[in-house]
C-alpha cells in the first residue's frame, strides 16, 4: 500500500515563497553590512602623526560585497521571473553564495596576516604597523550570510517554478486560448432574419436619410 503524495495548498506555497524571499533579504543585508565593517585595524606612525588604518571585508575579498547586492536584487526581480528562469536564478544564487562563504572563510582562517599584508601593500601607509587588531565576528557573519544565500538558492531551484508570479492572474486559461474560431462562430447566430427571409441588419443614420431622399421606405 503506497502513501498518497503530499499536496501543498496555495497558502503553504505562498508562505514558502515569502520565507525564501526573506532569507535572500536577510542574507543580502547581513552580508552587505559585514562587508563594510572593519575586519581589522592598525596604527601606522608617520613623520609627525599616527595614522589609523581600517581594513574592511570588501578590501580583503571584493566578492563579499558584490554577492549580497545580487541577492537583494533577486528579491525584487524574483516575482517577475517564471518556471525555468527561476531555476537558473536559484542556481546562480547558490553558486555565488557558496563562493562568498568560501572566500570569507579563507580570509577568516588567516585574518591577521591578510590585514597586515593589505596595510603593508597600501601606498598611503609607508610606516611600520603597530597595534594591529582584528574583528573576526564580521568575517564569520559574512560566511553565515553566504550560507543563507546558498540555502535560498537551492530552495528556489527545487520549488521556485511552483510559486506565483507577477501577472499570472491576468492570463487567460488554456481552454480559452485553444478555442477555435468555428466554435465561436457557431455560438454567434449572426443577425436575425425577418419574416420575408431577409437579414435584419442595422442601418446607420446616413443610410436612412439617403433612402428617404430616393423615396424609399427604410423600414421596409
């Protein structure tokens, strides 16, 4: 005895759709915030002053700020994409989220060294580096944001084609689109016939006055 296949109602499908869009918005917003925060700071003495150097996630891995922008754009564009297009979009989001998570994790594994090298290579900082500190929390949040985008992309690939799309309620059903002209003409009997067998066609005002000028009876 086989179990009946699970059916999902429109409310459950709509809730899933909204949940995935919220996941994309959360992953994009969190990733964008983390990428713009300083992942490391240091002091670089110069001839007369001590300059403070800040290194953001975008400095260490530019993809960590580009991928969240794509995810946020997908939140706005997803309602306009349908069926196969959603599968493609979900696959792209999952791939980009994975790249973002891996890049952030790679930087996190050697955060101090990468911050130090970035400051040393910056042309505006030529002195020795002192009091270097790191903020691994932002790097970890960037990894988390990438993982959330991956999860949302995978769900879009598998379930996206079933979700409602923009303008779907205004489309004609398939039965109406496939109706043949013959069936439409059969339903329309055309102008009614009078008792003498002639069709009772509508007459314009100009035709009525022309008939009166000729001395004809337009009602005959």
